[in-house]
């Protein structure tokens, strides 16, 4: 963990982390109460909600990220079974088309469908399944604000999953935790069961 903290601001590390994915790291909440406030503030992000399950997680993603597309595939069974609600928070950090694709997803009349189509394309051929568009000023501001939220986690790679466990399940300060990078399906299983991954 110390090595990751030391190198995470290095551009080479960012590229390698995105290309090779990070091993899932669950992090406990800050002792100061910051994570609890951060969790509440995530509701103000420009996000796409998929699912209506009782357990809510926030998933930061870039529309050109293959690891984010894989995370989406791992989350779908939990969403479809009614156990999980995922609020996908788009950021634009990987390629020049990321901002326009994130805007296309957010501006879509069916943003959940647009997200699924994009990730199918990313997994199929790496190009994504939607076209980039010029974002409106409010949409651009929302995506830029989302990036500031991502950076507040101390992370600058995606996917980045922020979750909250029910009271009394092992995490201090509101029971908020985070997993950096691509996570195993077993981590989601633990979260929906109210356990630390």
C-alpha cells in the first residue's frame, strides 16, 4: 500500500495501473469523519443509477476503460437479482474522447442503456459503443466535478468503487470503504452481505 501511495501521482504509474489494473484494495474510512461526509456528498454527483437494490455503491468510471467495463459486467448479476444499486460516476481521464462519451451517456434519454452499450463496445473491440459528443456547459461542469470527487478519494485511476456497510460491520466512521481498481465478484458478494471485502 505504501508503494501505491508513493507512486500514484506518477503519470507512468497511472498508465500502468489503467493498463494492468490494480489489485483490489479495500480501504477503511478516514478517522476524522471525512468519509462519512464524502459518502453523503456523492449523491450530488452527475451519475447514472442502475438497479433498485437495498445496497448502494458508487462506481467511478471512464467510458473508454476496459477494466470499468469488466467491473460493470461483474456488478450486473447483483443488480439484476435486486441486491445492488450502482450509481456510476463518469470521469474523463483516459483519452480525448472520454469527455464526449461521458457526456453522451449522461445526456442520453436512457443513460443506463447508453452505459451498457458503451461498455459492450469497449469489451468487444476497445472502441466503446457510443459516439462522443460536445458536452453542454452544465454536463461538462458535472463531469469535471466528478473528477474532483474521484481525486478526493486519494485515487486517480478507475474503476474506483465506494461502498457503505450497514452499522456494526467492521468499518469506523459511517462504515464507508473503497476498492481501487478492478475487484473480484467476491468483493461485491461480501458488500451485499454487509461484510468487509
